[in-house]
C-alpha cells in the first residue's frame, strides 16, 4: 500500500480539493496553509486515516505538528503502521 497515495486520496476527498492533493509533496504545508483543513476537518481526516489503514490513534499521539506538512502526516502513519 502506498501510504502517500492513500493519504492524498483521503485529503482530496474529505477536503474537496478537486485533485490538488495528488501534487502534494512531503514539504507541502497543511495546517494553516490549507483553508479547508480546519479543526473539524482534522477530526474527519484522523477518522478516515484510522478507517483506511486499520489504525487507532490515542489522543496523545497526534498534535498540530503531525499536520504541519504532508510529509509529517505521512511519517506519523508510516510509524504507526510499522
């Protein structure tokens, strides 16, 4: 499973980005840079990630830094999958 491709699909779908997420790189800023990604959207994204990857995150595992960039979010998922 390609973590980054799946994450891009989740973000694109939940945030209605119209395909823009397909061009995200590890340095693409998320929280604070994407107006679509507000606090309510973060909750939805976390839920979708848990569902898609079969993961469960504890509250203390996720903070703003996890959503700082596409790469930081992908790293969080990769670490949880390992």
